[in-house]
C-alpha cells in the first residue's frame, strides 16, 4: 500500500507443487518498484529506502524463512512494480 499511494493493483497467488512438495505464495503490485541498487540491499539489516523505516522488516522475514528451510524471491522493476514469492516446503 505504501508503494501505491495513488492506487494500483495488488495480486495474490497460491500454488501447490505436489511433485516438489512446495507451496508458493506470490504477491505482486503495480507500485513504484525498486531500483537494482535497492534490490541488492533489500535483506541488509538497517537498510531502508523509506523515510522512517528501520530496515529490519525483510531482514527478519528472510531469517524466519531460512529457519524453516523456505525461500523468498523478490523481483522488481522501478516504476512498474514488485513481485514477492515465498516458497515453503510441505510436510
């Protein structure tokens, strides 16, 4: 929502891959997107591209997912939007 102050589209998708025993949750938006420079540092502690941000949100998300042998992938194009995909192993 912060990346789309004038509105836009948010899409949430769910995918269950029984062959790989994985569940993927994908969230996409049509917001501002991120530059390649920001993407390179998106998981760095205390790095924030937002005014007033702590830089701990995605750092903590990545650490929690790592503890669960899960993965997060972030793709973004500046001016077009961002796609976040979280992949979890099923039991």
